[in-house]
């Protein structure tokens, strides 16, 4: 029996592949769990059409993410912090702080998408990477200055 995989499968292949499996495995496991469709002419045409639509949608989302990344890259943020003797910073600048600074500029970014290895604890200028989509990143310039 030939099956069109609708989802990735560890041993059989990726979504969209046409694979040959035993009849019972296809009818009793893959098709009921929506992991595949029987590879008939009509199912093949329907799946190819939906695959084209998903590809077009993915391309549109990719373009939107890239334009958003270029807009975010143009932004420069300023964080004012309290400092003590020898310019030692009280507290730290976290990804939540950067997300709130970006929201003030009109960009909605989840704090989990801001890539900080550790909170910023010193004055200076930092380039902070932000994950916009799976393969698209932007960098925002962050100025940490004293109050």
C-alpha cells in the first residue's frame, strides 16, 4: 500500500513523501492517526494543492518576518539604571526590561524571543539579538546609561 505522509515520521520519512508500507500498518495505524493518506490520484492532487498553499503562506510569513526584523534593527533603545560608587549598577537589565522598552517603541516581542545569555549588569552599548521567526533574527542596539 502506498501512503502520502501528512506529518514527519521518524522511520518512514518527511511530510509529503510517498512511501510503501504494509496494508495493515497503513490502514490501522497511519491513516487513523492522521499521519498519512492513501496515495490515490485524488488524494495526491488534493495534497499537492494544499502543499502549494502552505508553501505560499510560509513564504508570506517569511517576508513579513524579514521586514519586521529590518524595522526592529533600526531601533535604538535606552535603559537608564541607578548606579553606585565606581559606576556599579544596582540590579540588572533583563529580557523582560528589553521587551517593555520595545513595546514602548511599538513592537510586540515576547521576552523568550530576546536572546540574552545573562542579564546585563554594566553600563555600555550592547547589541541584543531578537528571534523574530524560526530562521530570522534581528539585532537591536541597547544603550545602558546611568540615571
